[in-house]
């Protein structure tokens, strides 16, 4: 085995590259080039010395289509695939992969046998109890039908790519020509056109026949399936209401007041301006000015002391001597200069709050609440809660209707009709406002039989609250009869036709290639923006008016960045932002800045070297492509994908 020969040649393994880097690479570039045992046929894509054959492309293309079918759990038509830009997605992925391969070869990035061994050994799938197991490794590759040499080549390939995008981790420096290309891409100003295509605004004048509507209904039965719903009652056991039964005697209230009488005696409170000086000479001069009536503002301007207003101060908040003096001051009176903590303090009285005596009724009400809370937290009250739970359990267990159990124990019952699994949390929350417990209640609702009550469910959000669920009725899932929803079927049918027209319109414009931008301009309400990729990146910290305007149209900065980064001058693309709306975007023009600022170049390169590759990945790829010769056999690409799609339709 190749790996065994590597292991014998390697000792003292200290540095391990995280497996997550490989996972990221697999996500970005796929696994199509793990096995190299495919036939060499015509070249459809070439990037310098890297050639991608028809066989390679078709395998990636088939895999992408299968993933889409799996995600949609069913058949997908040729027209639908066309609208998803599958060919363009696979093309971009393969070109990007080839570009990166050429770049790390050009930069002489190599992976040592030791690093390759360390990485493979760290993959959890090949380990037993945290230790690499060669038998598991061999069996895993064999079971997957993967050639070991091809697998190791792929791992090394992905490690090299990781090093290319994480130069600090890998210890490589980005060549200056690459840095310049990246900065130039960022400095490009984009004339960005954006047109909104509303599905409902598309014209459709035909009147569908009953047979057409019936066929549409049959093809979309899942859309018209009503989920199972249940009518339920929720009994709320609020133990805090048991407080009403807690009796506090007059003697207990009087005894508490006598013991804590001082707490109910209010005292005078005062607000002061406190001036703090570092030097006594400044404090003395300020004291003279303040006693002559000089305003606080002028004192601050003259000596720049620390000043703050301290509010609600009681005499006990100060040392005994200072407190007595301060509470003798009249309104706007100024204290002496006090040395406190090595600094010189002056106090100026700005407000006095006279003592307010509470009424006997207020005091008794406060004491009553205090004594009730004490009893709520006592073992006796806990036993009262337990007794209530037992009475509820015994009542429901003996077959007593939930309404009677609630009445006997003075509990509330709330009813909910037509609750479903998908809307259950929100429906339950309208009654109990218990977000942490709602999912458990919904799960319980759909685990019970008709006319069955649950056990007591304690709240996860509120102390001393519990719930009991009772299922009154169960309405099983069913498909609505066509006759009852004919109007809705007609609306859906027309919407589907309009959606198809909108998609055809969008694809027709994009298919015009060099003329597509001119067609976008003709769309009613098209909007124009102008900004740079730098603006998009920097907008996260420094707001840009132009970027804000775009975000009003596409409310997601990452989406906007992907839109701009994926297009070149004269290109168009589209995105579906809702069921009723497509957005067509176009780059009318790019303006290059031949002299980017040195500071900005440093910011961009620093973001790369600090591992922020996700922020500049698209731009970096464009920069790399600008240094390489990329050739695509478009006619051949169209031919092979059309053939493959037609074959899929037949199957």
C-alpha cells in the first residue's frame, strides 16, 4: 500500500491540518476527480496544461442533476433544468478547479509525504478510538470503489488548494502579481442594471378548460393535501394563583413591621454636583468662584475638573462629618473642599427631596406580599403544589372530564381548533406564550388518541406553571376534492403558466449573450447603480449610499456580492427572490482603476493572509483567471449537454 510506505518513511508527527479544510474543498470542487480511471476523449475545457474531457464534464453534470432530483424528491423536466443553469454551474466549478490547480503549480506549492500522511491519518472515518486504523482505511476505500492512488492525489490536491487560500497557515506569501490582479478586480466600478420581473404581471389570456384544470390537479395532488389537524383543550395549572389561598394574619403583619420598622422610615434625599480636582490650588480657586455665584459651566471650562451629578444621596452615603455638613447646605450651596482618596472634592447642592411617609395601608400591602412570597418558597407551599398535581392526576385518571377537573381545582381551560404540526407552535403560543414549552406540547398533542388527556407538562419558561393537553377531536389528512377547490386550482394553473412565461422571458434575454444587456435596458422600471466591489466589502463597516440602494432591491449583501462577482462586462444573470418575482441583473460596463491606493491593496492582501478567504474567493478566482489561458469549446459543450438531457427525458 502507498500509505504504508509513507508511514514507514515518516516519524515525529506534530503538525496536523484540520479535516474541515478537506471537507470545504470537497464542497467547493466536488469529488469528480477522485477516480482517474476514465476514458480520455475530446477536450471540452482547457486551462493552460489542464484538460477536462467530455467524459469528465458529463460525469459532473450527471451528478449535479441527480443532486437536484434528490433535493426535489422526484422528476425534473429538461425545461426546469435549463432554468436552474446546471450546465453553467458545473462549467464554473470545473474551470475554477483547473484554475486553482494551475495556480498552485505555478506558485510551486507542494505537499510533502509527511503532511499527506498526517492529514489522511486525522480523518475520523479511518480511525478507531481516535487512532488511525489501516484496515479500516483499506476497507473504506475498497467499499467506496475508490482507487488509493487517486484518493491520495485528490487529498494532496485539496491540501494544495487550501494552502493557496490560507497563506499564513501554510507559510506561503501571495505573489505580487496575484495581489495586484485581486486589487484591480476590487477597484472595478460596475454599472449595474437591475430589473424586476413579477410573475403575476405576465399576460395570460387563455381560459383553461376543465380537463386542463383536472389534469393539473391530478399532477399536483400533494399541493392540495390538507394535513391532519386536531381540536384540543389546554388546562393551565398556575400555582401562583394558590397564593390567594395563603392566609396572612394581622398579627404576622404587625410582628414583621415591628421587626423591620426602620426599613419603612423614609429619609431626606439630595442631588449634588460633585467636582473633583487633582490640585488643591485649583480647588481653592474654584471654591471662591462658586461662592461668588459663578456657574458650574464656567468653573468646568476654567479648570477642567471631573464633574458628575450624584442623585438620591442619603446622609448615610457619606462619612459622618461630611454627611452632616452636606445636609446643612441650602439650595445651590457649596461645600468646603474635602480631601478624599488623594483628590480634592467640592459638592454643590442642586436638589432636595423631602421624606415621604407611606400610609399604613401601603406598608401593610408591601408586608403582605413579602410574607406571601416567603410562604410560596416554603416546604408547606411545595406540598400544596404537589397536592394540586395529585388531585388533577387522580381526576383525569379516574375518567373525570377535563372540564370538571378544571372547575374542581379552579383552573383555566383554553380551546384550540384545527391545530396542525406545522403551525402548532405558533397556535399554542397564542394561548400560553411559553416558547420553550410549546414544541413539547405540540409533540404531545400529536401523540395522543382522541378523547385522551396527557400527563402534566411542567413549563420550561415559567416557575410554578404546568399544562395538561386533552385531544377533543382528530381530523385526518385528506386531499381536497377538485369541485371544492376548483377556483384555487384555476389560480394555481394560471400562475404556473405565467411563471413559465416569466422564466422563458428571462432565459431568452440571457441567451442573447452580447445583446442581453440592451434587452435588459428595455424592461420597464429597470434601475441603474454604480459602485465597486470594494464598496460591497467595505459596506459592512462603512455604509455606502449606492450599496444601500441595491440592498433595498436585493436585501442580502452576500447575494449582491455573488451577483456582481459572477458577471463580467456585458453579461446578465437572474435570481428568483420569491415565488412571484425574478430579478435580472446585468453588468453594462466595468471601469478599471489603473492606480489603486496602496492602503487598499494592503487591506485586501491582509484579509487574504488572515484567513478571510471567503470574503475574496470570487474576486481571487477572477484574478487568477486573468493570468491564465482559459478555452471552452462552447458548441461541443452545448451538444453533449443537450444529448444528455434528451437521454434523461427518454428515461
